[in-house]
């Protein structure tokens, strides 16, 4: 019989990771989860877990975690549904049977997108090719974000596309500069943490900004003038580098 744990978390980086780490340290095995925005700066996390626990002790432990604004529910459940009236939207097209495409949600929430992408990342972790899925999501977001931007349509070189279209579009979520066919990101919403704690909790891997690589690639590939490009990250702040380095090749 599963335990349903419902938490309201703030949207600061690491809130979800700290909650999940605490649950694991409590001896619970996590199975499914759902996540959705509740209000500006607040989102709801619904987790199904297995294992013996004391409801009072678990609640007390969760309430002490930085970023947990409210422990909504801790108790045995016979369903994996989110609480009535606050059902979390499953993230990702074709993931776990969901037909919800997160692209429009990301674009409409931009630049407050970190919790949406973290939710999507956790949703796809069971299905393999996590990095490829994140990059594909980023590429679809990038194409749609900039589809009507004249600066990308008129660019005649990769550097011009990066300097005049990609850098301005990504400034709200990163400190980014273009150098020839490279982009250097000194800080972004994905690397403001010392390590990507979400990845470390679930897979032991550090993030390589796959979503951001996809956005850059998608934006440039909107152009009818430039050749199709491929974007690859060659350095990352989460690995101790001074900046994230993205190289664009045709």
C-alpha cells in the first residue's frame, strides 16, 4: 500500500531535491511523482512512496526542510492521483501516457521555467535517453520562441544569429556572451546551484545543460538562410569549469 506525500514547495533551486533526499533518508522508496505550479513562486509536489513510517515523525521532518512551505498531506492512499482541485499536470509529450506538451507551458512561464523543466526531467528519468529528451524539449521550445524574430531570419552568419537573436532571447535566464560560433554562459538558472542536486539524487550524474543546448540549436535552425546546425556543450560550471561553453557547428 503506497504512501502519498503532498508538499507545497517554493521555486528556489534545490527545494525539490532537499525534500526528496529527506524522504530517502527516512527509508522510503520513491515510485511516482507529479508536479505543477500552484501560484507565483510556489509549486506542488505529489509523491508516491513505499516503506514503513511514522506519519507524525515524517511530517515533522519535512516541515523543517528549507523550501518546504507546507506539508499538505502524508498518508496511505489507494490512488496515484493528485489531490482533488489541485491535480498536477503531467509533464512531457508521450511520457507515462500523457499527451500534454510542456513547450507552451515553458514559453508562457518564461523566464520562470526552472521548476517546469525539473519536473519534466524527473518525469522522463524512467524512460532512458534523458539527455536526448531534454535537448529535444529545448529545441522545440527554442524554435517556437523565436519563430517570428526577424533578427534570426535575417542573420547571414552563425555569429550574427548568436549575437543578434540567441543572446538577447536567453538573457533573462543566463549571463551569456557570443564569441564567433561559441556561446559562453557564466551563470544560468540551471547552473546557479553548485551542483545539479536533482540529477545527483536520482542518477548520480551532473547536468550538462542539455535543455539549454537544445534551445540554442532550435533557435538557429529556424533560419532559412543558415545551414542546419548542431550544438554541443564542451565545458560546464557544474563540473567546475569557469563557464558553460556551447559550440555551434554546421
